[in-house]
């Protein structure tokens, strides 16, 4: 647990609530004080949905602190059982209520004796994990609970489906473009003549989880949520899984080839025919995805050598870094992620694709890195977008944490061949183009307010005299901010408080030597 006024990943109970809210007819109860129960508002506002199972707050107040929580928590579980008749009730504390150190598992055991619904306690350490890790753990816990029970009752059907089929694991509410990605994956699998056995947790039913092992293999589009479930199914049921993100033309082809390998391997023990997806890959790459053509166009070649910074979750940051470098010829000065628990995988994936790697969940550290490197464009989260505004550097949003802008009404997947088109558009439109800047300078579009320092430093701003301000205004805008920052950096190093024209030229000379 970390005390901060802004975080890339929220507290653990939000991850648990996202998983519970994604399933059909699953109810979550938070053991929480007032102030921690903002999930329902966030879900309805961002997803623009009304038809979802709202979470309930079992409020911790002064009466609970005096008498203990058991009676109130058990009463809330039984009340929701009678009112909603859910298939499953998940009880979770929040970081705040965890301080009370109450035996919530005992509360669940008591309620389970009376309740008609299944009741489980979210087995998550709220002090050690964040929203992403908690979501991954909760999904695995729910799947394990129902499959283990099915085994005990000997109701498990051990036969695979006749035709090739898959489970898609990790699509859930409040995910970054998850709904659009899911739609694109459905289209791709339909083209490959592969049936979808189940999609969990989004829209899934816990009563159908017993049928997960019927699929031939599992697809994990995002490492952040679903990987623990896939590893459990692989260990207990021998189910193969593909964790490659089908993002970008190169990884898209690799993803389809992995599907082909799994289908052909399992086809040997069934009546299904072997498949060859190479013609499909060729046709989609050349005629559906415009990204391959765009990367050879003069528009994309104009971006060659430009420096960028990439930051986000591991899946999106790693994939976007590889797309920029090997598919578009754009240099990545620094790539980073806030998923510190998956840092080793991230480093392995982007080794050789960027100059520096940054692993941190401190947005101030990211901001200082961007200010130091002064890239031509940023590809990051909403926080990097705000940093870019302060530094006057354009930013394309490529990763959670989500904002209302990440739930567009139009169709904008990041995965699949249509996703390659969306990413190419995002990359190209994120750069400030030279002619655009030139025209804005001619027509006075930029100089509507006084030039201010864009430094993220907390130092008091230096004084520019009128002559130096006039000289600075003569510099084309695309270079003006860089000149300003370099001059101020030079002045601070030399202990100069007032910047004159002479200081500007001295800074230029120092930079060239």
C-alpha cells in the first residue's frame, strides 16, 4: 500500500470489484468506510452502462468499531442473497478496513451456512498488491473455486469440443479499449474458423466455469489480468495458453502462427483437419491492415529518427515500443512500465528496442525523465498526457489507467489487424508536424499568451529581460521551447539569475562545444 495523491494502479479492492462486476449475477460486498465506495459511480460513468451488478458497501462506522463487524457483514450478505439471488457473493475489505484485522473469512463461513448463494472471501493482501494484481488473483480464485467444487462433486466433463475452440481470459470492465479488442478478437477467430468456448470474466457466468477445460487452449490478450488463471488451467488440466498480445503486424502474425501450432497439435488426437493460416496472414497484412503500407510511405518515413518516450502497463508499453521501432522506424529513447511486479518480463521483451528502461510507479520520476529527454512525442497514459501538456510535447494515450476518452463511441481496437490501423493513425497524428507549426507561427496561433517556463522542476523561474524575450520570440516555435530550457539550464549551472541575450548565446556556445 502506498500513500499518494495519484497512482497508476488503484487499490486492491477496485481490482476485485472489477472482476466481480464483469461476471453476470455476481455480487461484491465491500467491507469499507464511507469514501471507499466510489466504484459504482466510476463504472456507470466511464462504461456508460446502467445494466450491471452494483457493488454494495458494508459500512464501517463508529458502531462497528465499538461492537465489531461480524453481525453487520453477515446481515448484509444474507440481505443481498434474498434480494438479488446472485450465483456468487464476493466479500472484500479495502485498504482502510483491513487495518481492523478482522477475521472476514470466519464471517464468510458463517454466512455460507445460511445463504443460498455461494460466498467467498477475496484472498488478496491489500497492503502488498495493487488493483491489477488483485484482479488477476481474484479471477484465478473464482475459477479455481468452481472447478475444484466440480471435481469434488465429480461433475466434470473431460471431453474437448469437437471443433477447435478457445477461451478468451482477461476481458473485463473498465479495461483499456477492452470491449473493442474483444470484438476484434471475435472477428479474427471467426475468420480462422475457431469457436469461442467462453469469454471471462466479462459477460461470463460462474455456473459455466466448469466448461472451461472443454476448450482446446486459452488466449490471454493482456498479461495484467488472466495470466494466473491460464497458468492454473495449464497446471491442473494441461491446457495450453497463448499470452502473446496480437498488437502490431509482426506480433499479430506470430499470434496466428501460435494458434495454428496449437490447433494442429490437438488435431492429431481428434477428427479435425490440420490448418494453414499463412495465406490468411498474407491477405490480412496486405489488404486489411494499412499499417504495413503506411510504414513504407513518405509520411511515415518523415518520422524516421524522431525520438519518443513510451510508458504504460507491460502489455501495451512493450507492444507499442516494438511497433514504433521495427515497424515504423521511430526511435524510442526510453520505454517504461508502472507494473513493477512484471519488470523482468518487460525488460526481456524490449531489450534492444530502446535506449533506456524505466520501471517506476512514481509519475514525478516519469515527468522528470521526459523533461530531461525532450522527445518529439510521448506514448503513455493520461498522466503522461498531462505531463506533455506542461512541456508542450504531444502525447498519444496507449494504456490504462483509463479516462472517459478511452471509451470512444466509435470502433477503436488496439488488437488485431484493425488495431494496427488505429495504432498507425495514433502514432502519426501524435507528432507535431512541421508545416502545421509553421502555419500556426505565421498566423499567430501560438503567441496568444506569454511564454512561460515548461520545466517540471520546482525551482523559482529565472528572469528574462525584455531583450532576451524578444530574441527568444524570433526563434521558430518548434525549437523555441528547447532553446528556452537549455538556456535556463545553463543559467542555473552558472548561478545566473537574469537571462540576457549574451547569456543565450553563451548557452548556445556551451551546447555546441
